[in-house]
């Protein structure tokens, strides 16, 4: 790593006055709070880019009344990235862009949705943090963005698969590497509580791309992180659809009847696949629980080893069974904050020189997770269509 002296100020641009950047009661995400925690008085938020000027001003008003007010005293609001770029001077040139805009407006080649291209062209050497999923474009187009832009420019791009940064997840990776293990099977279960998910767009897979791509992507990513690359040709999936008897939900909090039937999300997706090394994997995502707490667990098996990741979003714990001892070891790291860790690692890489090893989810790798989740969705839709055709046969 090439060491360099950190600047006195660390200038950040927020793209999106969104909840992921500025927090909400619904979850632990709040990138601005982690940047304030990491950088303290060094932080200078020079711009907030959002077409909704009212919302952006409300966010700034809130921040200017907080303990971090100094970081936001000179923040300017811009309606789009192009307007912001034209305003940049030597004294306001940013160190990093924190991107919390909807994925439909990035990861593409077309003007207005090619955020990455604009940044690397107009703001060279500026690093980016981008939320997952990387886009809503086709996998081919998103991969082209990755290959032609992000990998060919002197730009660090970190993608928000924060579960990789959990200490229990890193402990699992450590066990695999130190014991030279080949993972033989991965099994993930992501069961969401849907009663209070009131975002209408989430229930429309034309807008959200569906729960596998939008939500279970975190577990699909961990499945790759532990098991290696997936043979996408082997992905097979079934779903429980809204019109199935088993798909009737009693507490949907939105007007789902306004969503076209063909765009309503599946209630359950159950997928299986083989890894390129011959191992097998499976993932079940279900829209099933009431109240607020999700059920999330992942099993990882190797010769003689069983590792179970429990509740990574709320109270992460790891249970490990090793050869020669049937009693499980238990690992917990109270206070662990993966959101802070991913912010911390990117800031350190910018401050002290590029260190890709500390960025656990680079853009090209996140694009592979995006391709994997699309493979699951397409496989499930293909199987659903096949079953519907079979049901119409005169038998």
C-alpha cells in the first residue's frame, strides 16, 4: 500500500437525500452518521445532489441542528450530478461520493443514468460508495459499465454489501482459509416480516425487480462470498405466487390490487444451484412473517466443519462445529457495526492510498452478485411458466 498523508479536510458529496444516506426509523442504515463518526471535524459535506430540493433542504436543516453541524454549514444543494460537476473548483474537489440514489439511475450507459461514467470522466480519481444492487439494467449492460469504466480508471468503488464486514462473517472466512477448507454446501434462509413494509414500489417487481434482486441479494452475495463462483446455468427455482392458495397474505400494508397481476412479487422463492467447484447451494426467500423482526440464517458446510450464521442484521452470532468436537463454539461480537466498518475501510483507503484488500465488495464483484440474483429470478419465472403450461394440458 502506498502511504500518503491524509488531507486536513475530507470532502464528501451525497447523491440522494435518501434514508440510506441520512437514516430512518426502519433500519440501522445511515451513512452520514457513520462518516461523522469516522471523520469528526475533518468531514465537509460540500454538496447534496437530489432533484427534490424540499427534501434535500429538510435533511440539511436537520443536520445543521445536530452535533455535526460544522460539516454541513457550507453544503450546497444541486438538482443533478451534471449541475454539481460544473460548480466544482480546486478548493471544493471531493474525495468521495456517497451514492444512495435509486439503482434505476445508475449502472447504465445511457445519458442521465450513467452516474459512474460521469464521475470517472468529470471527477477523475474520486472514489465512490454505491448502494446495492448496482443497477436495474440488464446484466450485460451493467457488466459493460464495470469493465469499461470502473476497472480502467484510478477510482475505488465500494458497494454496500455490508454483511461481508460483520466480524462473525470474517471469522467464518478466517476458519475457511486457515484450515484450507473447500466449502461443500451453503444453505440460506431469508424470511422477512412484511406487515410494515409500506413502500408501494417494493411490491411491484417492475419497479423493485423483486425480493431476490432487491432484498435477498445480501444472502446471495454471502453465498458467493463463502462458496465461490456459481455456475449460473445450474440455477433452478420455484416460487409461491400471489395467486396460489399458499400465497394469500393477510396483512399486506399497500394497495396491491393497484399493481398489475403479472408484476406482483412472489411470496416465496426457493432456489438451488451448483458452484463451479462442484459444491451445491440453496436459498429460500419468503414474504411470510408479521410484526417487524426478520428470520435470517445461513449454513456453511465443509469436510468436518459446520458453521451457522444466525440473525446477522440484529444480533449476529456464529456457531461452529469442528472435527473431533461435536460441541459447538459460539462467537458473538457485541457492538459490531458493519455499516461503520465499510465506511471506515473506504475512508482509510482514500486517506492512505488504495488498498483494495480492505474493500470487501468491489464493483466488479458486486456485478457478479447482481447476475446471480437475476439468474434466480429468471429461473423461477421460467419454471412458473412451465408449470402453468402443464396445468392447461387435458390430462
